[in-house]
C-alpha cells in the first residue's frame, strides 16, 4: 500500500465533516434551497440571486474565448467523464446545480512535465443578466508540470459554476480568477483544488464587479508535502455584496496552507463577507496553516463580516493560526503624510495603495498586477478621491 493509499484509508476510518462545509454530494436532495437561516447562507442576500438557486435550465452554455499556449488543450467532455477525472463533488447547492444543469463539461489539460511559459487565459463575457449560465470545468495538470491559468469574467449574466483543479504530484500551478462583472451580474462560483504530493498551488480570487458575487475555494491534498497558497482581493462599492469563503481540508500529513485576503469597502450598503475555515484531521500530523483577512473601511454606511475558523483534530502539528482585522484609515499614517505636505485626498490614496500593494505583488502575473493597480485607482476615484462639490 502506498503512502497516499494509507492516508486515504486512515481518513475513511475516522471521517470528520466540517460544520461550515456540508458533506459533498451530487444529489440535489442533499442540498435543499436555503432559507437564509443556515450558517453557510446567513450572510448572503438570497433575494438578490435572481432565481439561480431555483435550478431552472440554462438559457445557453457559457462561451469562452481562449489563449492556449502550445501543448495545452481545451475540449468538451461528457459529464460522467468529469467525475472520472477526479472532479470534487459539490458541497453546496449552486455547485450541485451547475453539475446537474450543465449538459457537458470542459476539460483544460496540461500534460505532465510541461513547462508553460505563457499564461493560459479563458475569458467569459456575459451579454445580459437575463441569461442564466451553468459552468462546469475540470483542469487537469500533469505531474511536474508548471503553468499559470487565468479565468476572467466580464459583462452581465447570472452565472453559477463548479470548477475543479486536479494538480499532479510535484506540479507548480498559479490560478487566478477575476470577477470584473457589470453592476447587475450575479456570480456563484466554487473552485475545488486537489493538490498532489509535493505539489504547489497558488489560487488568487479577485472581485471588483457584480451585484452579488459569492466565491468558494476548497483545497484538499492527495498526499504529503502538498502546499496551497490562497490569496484574495476585493473592493466593494455602494450596494455591492462580495462574499468569499475558504476551506482548507488538511487530510494528509506534512501539508501546508496559507491564506491572505484583503478588501476595501466604500459607499452606502457596500457589504463584504469573508469566511475562512481550516480543518486539521487526525491523520494530518506535522501540517502548517495560517489564515488572515484584513479589511479597510473607506466611508460610512458599509458592512464587513469576517470570520476565521480552525477545527483541529490533532495536536501533532507544526503550526496553526488565524487573524482578522477591520479598520478605517490609520490616523498616524495620514498624519505623517499630511505633515509632509501631502493633501488629505492624496494621503488617503497612498494609504489604500500601500494596503493592497504587497498582496498585488504576490499575484505573479505582471499584466494582471498592472491592471489591478489601475482598477484600485479607478475604484478610489469613485468615492474617496472624488472632488467635493
């Protein structure tokens, strides 16, 4: 029996389910329509989801435009094949509906040993909020491959997707998903990542646009030595609801996870939600994990919810911790800048850029980093840097 098989056998003998992540199942009966009283739905404005949770048939299939470097392929596959390739079963209703309603799945395939120099880019541009799109994507990265994958969402639509990243042993993968929708769009997304033995995955979720965006990132491990870095950046304007949920399931020993999410809020009824959860199972001895969420409130009338969680089943760990903070502008930083002749608006601008810059530099995709800096500047111009009448 291999080490991986031994770990999985031990896991099945002592199965523990997280209270914040219901058991995975493709059966829609296991994922009833939420009422809003459930712990995992209590922050989400259900009435603003425009009927996605009702599960009606899609109006059309998502149409992706692509940039595929040599050796990387994108193909349409039957739904049953997605399961056979290692798709992680859905643990919430939107993902279960996406699996049930999408007529086929897409397979993005990166062969073993491939070192892909240019990013793989998939772009989805919605046409109308009346369109209901169900997405199902499996990304298979072969052993010891290296690749960067960028998923960009723009335009207007109601979109719900289940996406799985199956990362082979020793591979290095950088995934970025950008939610830059129009103001009326609704996006419910779930990214599930299976990290192979001694593999490294960086997953970055960035949300700026949309009326309601609810993203869920899950990580689990196929063997010892896997490492996952989960990054996030969001900027909510008046009336927007941006929600990010993380679940790192340490189901193998000597694995690592590191979570850093940062967000800013401005305008009346801007609302952000961050729920971080790490489950350390009994078999996961020698693991290291840390999760951190920082939020910067720029104006009155906003609401920010930040809830870090740790569920620990063994004391034989290398380290585990979490941190969460929500605050306004740092008065000392503003005073320092003002005392050196910087105007109040410019001082606020510099503080916000400083808040985001260290995280933006971690993205690792120069063209995206430039775009993010420009987007932060544009967001600030809407409110904080807006000239007084």
